[in-house]
C-alpha cells in the first residue's frame, strides 16, 4: 500500500502548475476556454464536448472565480476509452482496475496537490480571520447552506440520474476481502470543511472517499454506473487503504467513461461553481447568464438595460463582474420582479441595479425615457 511522507506543511503547486478540467454546458466551451486563459493565465488549454482541460498555478481563490464552468476537477487520468466489443466482462473489469493500479503515483500526486490547495487556502483564512467582517461571515454561512442544499439534492437524485455513489455492496465486499485491506479505526468524524479535513489528514492512508461514476455509449450499455463505481472503489481500498464513506468523505472520486475517453478526477469544491450563493431564486442558468453578459462587452460607466429581466440573473452576473455600470431591469410580471428583488437583496446589489415594472412590447419608447431619467438622476 502506498503511504504519504510525514506532513511538513503545505507546499506550492508544481512549477508548471497543476492539471485541471471543468465541465461546461453545451456551447459554453469557447467561453470557458477564453476565461481560463484570461483569468487564470492557463496553458495547455484543450477542449472536448462538455469539458475544458487546462494547466494553471492559480490558488483556490482564483479558481473559484470561474463563471462559465459548471464544476471544477483536479485531473488524475485522461486516456482512451475502454474496449467493450467482443471482450468478456472480466477483462473489462481488469481494465477498470488498471485505472487505479497501473499508475498509483499519479493518484498520490493528485491527492498531494489537492491537500496543498486546501491547506494553503485554510492558512490564508486563518491569517485574515482577524480582519473578517460580518459581511464575510455571512458569505461563509451562505456557502455552507449551499453545500448542504447541494448534498441533499445529490442524495435525492441518486436513483434517477446516471451518477452513482459507492453502494452498500462495497461495504459487504470489504468484509469479504478484509484480509487484503489494512484495518484501521473508524473515521466517522463530523464533516467540517474540505480545508479543515485536508489539514487534519496527515497520511493519505487515512482518507475516506466515495465514487461518482457516469457511463455512456457502449460501456454504459454494458455496465451500470454502480458496477463501475464498485470496481473502482474496491481497487482504491486495496491499493491505498482508504475507507469508503458514502456520507461524509474527505474526497470524492469522479469517473466518466464513454466511447471517446476515460476520465478520472477529484472535485475541487463540494458545491458546483455554477451554484451561486447570491442567487436565491434561480431562473436562467448562471453560466449562460454570465456568457450572455460577456457578449455585451460592458465597459465602465455604461448604461445596461435588460428589457425582459425575469429574475434578473443576467444583471446579477453582469453587476458582479462589471460593478462600475448602471443597470436597469424591466419586466411586466410581478412574480418575476419579486424574485429579482429577492436576488438583489441576497447579493447586496440593490444600489447597482434598478427594477421597473414595464411592458417592453407596449411602451418601448416610454421605457427608454424612464431609464434615461433614472440614469441622469444617478449621475
């Protein structure tokens, strides 16, 4: 089994940076490629359908600022798809196990980078804690609420979607094969945060984990996600001595197998980047709203009108990214405007965005006049 060296404190990322990938909505890949280059100074940027791969030395604070990404992962493996046709299930299971067994060094390296990212972030938090204010604490509370909400949704969605977690079959298999696994004391510590857990975990053998698996194409027709997740989970326990924990693991292993590639990674954040803490009433997808706002090429001092703003998602994304602008949102629906108003309060942008109840179809000219008057007053 592979063990980690004695912890000597967080180390910086490798000189060339770490390899990441983000998932993205269909059609948003070009926006994400441009964003990682500009925002993260990323290199080796590659794109496939629904995913963008890149290398960067950025810390968690910068990675969290990505606006067109759904989820962010630290890349462990990216290789050709598993061969399915005319091959026995046993041989395919062996190929799956090789994702773990053939190159344990890449796993250990990825875990070390994951730990260092969170340790560095946690130490920065400790240093800045004395200067924290109620607004920052409130933002932290919002992130915790979002994490809990996302976790609840995940547990509810397991029977319906293509992703899976290691089921209780893994625990049963563990009992049968316990002679192959290093026995350790129960690690049932209450979940605190990724950063706190990373600091407390001084040995990679003490990690707890769960597997999320998505299968499509030929392999998806041959195996269930549960089967794949079970095989990978048992291989990880044998190779590294990790323990399966379905509810409060230290880390999650994400696997996506299809006809084009086999990808393995670790989610950097528990909550997806697309789940904005400042959006209380969801309307248009936040990543799409940001992409639409970026197409407007907004400059400081500009006047921006969204004539059918709905819940104001585009205006929120724009105001967060380009604050030195006057924004107006108009809609004829009371319920839409109420939702937009809730979002403005939650985001603290009431002074940046003004909402009007106006029908753009019936009174376009009047709407422009009203907006001009309002903008003049602001100026």
